[in-house]
């Protein structure tokens, strides 16, 4: 008798679960947008003859995510819904920095901290802002702090903070990512020129 009651109870639970599946909304589709190197960087005036190691950037946890940060007019931070970068921001920007420095022909060799290769100079960075900022006009803002260090003893050669802003042509996600990519390229061009000027001294 108890077995029959148990079977009946299990049947009711199964029926309830099937019914619930019909009411729970389907999750919305998440779109992944790559951060493209939208602007070709100009070659620098002189190529450093050694190798530069690009380390993975640091960032606050709220920035180092696959989500796209939106800074609201009231100063609060939010995220653009259902939109993702192809990876964590730190990894995406590290890859972008390597691509940009190679494109600008900054050094004979550009390596990363995961390569295990020897290097002469290390480039460290900290992401201070990488976001869409809401206001009277919307804009993309990128700000990164950089430091050059000697490879042999990690002694600091120079440091700087570089920033760029690009206005959005529209408020859709395509415009937002294009503006971020362009602002990122502006920062990288300034970075390439800064590296050369510091290593030439």
C-alpha cells in the first residue's frame, strides 16, 4: 500500500515538473562580440631590437569579466544585457595589445607571460576604465595604466596612463563595440609611440 502511495506521489511530482517547464521562460540568447582591431596602427619611428613581454593586465573584478560595462548617468555601474566578450576583458586586451604592438612594429619580438620565452623588457598594465558611458551623448571610454620594467631585475623604466574616448554613432551594440574598438586602438597607438620614446632614451 505504501509503495502504491509512493508511486502516485512520484507521478504527481513528475507531472508538476513537466507543467513547470511550459511556464518557465526560455533564456534569452546571449550574443558574443569580439573586440576587433578596427583601426590599423601606424608603424613607429624605430623598432626596439629586443623582445617585450606583454603581461596579462590587471583590473577590478567588476571590469575583468566577459560582460560589457555600462556607466550610468547617476554613476552606478551596470552591464549590457545578453552581450558577452569572447573572453575575460584582461585576456581579450592582452591579445589585443600583442596584435597592436606587432602591427606597429614596436619590437623585434613581442611575447606574453604564458609563452615562457625570454624577454628584455616587460610591459605591465592595469585597466582603469573600459566601458560605455551614458550621458547626454553616449561614448566609449578606455583608460589603461602602463609600466615598462627591465626584464632582468624588474626595475621600473617608466609609467604612464593613457585614455581615449569615442562617441557612439547610435545606441545599438554594434556601434558600442565599434566605438570601444576604436578607442582601444587610439590607446594602443599612443602606447606604441610612448614605448619607443622611452626605450630610445
